[in-house]
């Protein structure tokens, strides 16, 4: 059997992540949806049965887009695009009732300038009365007390047991985390090692509000979890529903 690539292994690894899906389904019901950083399709698969009028998923990784396409097949209302979101415009993609930047996608735009540009483009793609959903981990400065961390997780992919080993290197001065993931088969029958790498930057609430103000967006609702609880100092997530700023 062919060794799965990093995209398929990632999709299998996050298969049990579903605490946000009911919230997102309710948010997107009977709407046109743009998802920035759609990855391997965890969210669009969940949206198949909630009356979506149009879904466009954008990502830069062709392998992840291929896995994503396989999850919802040839549904005419769903399409994918390989693109850098910073190059996206209304003329090509149109406007949307709901725009999603979930699963810490905003932090993948490195630096203040790129984040504000991404949010300004987002605002330009909103239909009248449209809303934006942003979800990312709540900031935790204590994480940066440990410069390195190793985490292991077991999961099943194509009927085989795999191990994901995460090596996380943190830089306190920039609040960044460099994550290398090494996938290996637990049985040892396939000795291949598949690697993946990504980088996260911690974003504070204060930074978010500054970005919104610069991007013609404003906060409508704030939550600390996908169960709808209010945000407080103990929340593990920042979940923001945004609207276009009143003129």
C-alpha cells in the first residue's frame, strides 16, 4: 500500500476534532460561504447538509485541496481554489454571506501588515449584512516558558495505526512557534517517515481589535468556546463574529 502523504495523515489526525462544527454549521446555514485556509475539508464536509447556496474554499497546498475535494465529491455548489488569499479580489470570487478564518488561520498571515491586508480583503468580499467568523487559541504567555516541547498522538489512517510526533520550538521574543510533525507507522511494517511543518504566531485580543479597526471590520459578538460561553481570562479560544464597520 502506498504511504499516505502529509495531507492525508493530517486529515486522519484531526478527524476527531469536531467541537466547533455545530457552531459553524449554525453560523453558515442557508448562506454563501468563503473559507480561507480550507485545508483537507473538515469544515466543508460538515456543511453539506445545512443548505449552503455556494461554498468556495481557498488554500495554497495542492495536496490538502486534493484530500478536501475527495470529501465532498462533485457537489456543484462547492468548489476549491488554489490561491494566496492576499491575491484574491471581488471580481474573481464574488461576495459572500459568511467568511471563515477558523482553526488559527489568521496567525498564518505573518506580521501586522499581512494580517490587516487579509482582513481588508475579507471585508471587501462581504455581502450586505454578511458576517466573518474568526477562531484562534487564546493567548497563553506561559507556553513560552518552555522553549521546546514534544507531543505524541496515535491515530488511524487507511486502517493502520500511526504516530504523530510534534516537536515544538518556541521563541518568546516574537511569540512564535515552529512545529515539525513526524508521522510514522506504529507497526514498523512501513518504515517511511512523513514530515510536515508549520509556524504559528500568538495574537492577542488587543492586536485583533487593532487589526479590525484598520480593516473596516468591527466586533459583533465574542465567545470563549464553541458552546457559546462568554470570553474570560480562563477561555481557551477567542471566537469573534465580525461585521462591516458602520460608515
